[in-house]
């Protein structure tokens, strides 16, 4: 396998791999730095989280509330957090690609070799995206 094909396969794998994990979302519980307990469909990237599994012994009165009972603001916040976490995973994958390869695949499928300056710029931009979405 020549280098261009291998790099193309690597790049494609790095861009698609984070998306595969979003389908395995469950319910997670974690505590933030201030001691507040949080629940979400995706675990945080900066700390350990416990994956919760439903039990069959929970009475109906203690089950999660209906979707309609959750305030719209809480739904919006949860969705924004989920999007931010997905963007974090994508940004990490992109940064890793820039750090490990001097070639990138563009949206139209063409592979472009980056100059040292362009690669340094992409690494810096990638780090800025990681900082923005992962903190």
C-alpha cells in the first residue's frame, strides 16, 4: 500500500472514528470540580463518569420523568452539551491528524500535501478548537 493511500485511510479513520462513539451513548453520572452531580447521555472528556444502567426493580413512580416534564431550558442545555462534546471529539481527531500527517483529505476527496507552515497553522487551529470545545 503506498503512502498516499495509507495516509488517506488513516485520515478517514481518524475523522470517522469519533462519530462511531456517539452512537454508543448511554446515561452517565459525574461530579464536577465544585461537587455538583451531573447526568448526561455522553460522558465528560475531562473527568471520570459512571455509566448508569437501568434496573428492572425501579417502581414506576421513581422512573425518569416524561420528556414533556423536562423544562425546555434543560433540554436545550443538554443538547448544547452533547454538541460541544461531539465537537470536542472531532477537534481532537483533527488535531491528531495534523500532528501525525502532512497530508489531508479535502471535502471533495482530493488529498493535499501541506507545507510545514500550513501544517503548523493547522496544528495551531486544531489546538484552538480542542481548547474551545473540550474545556
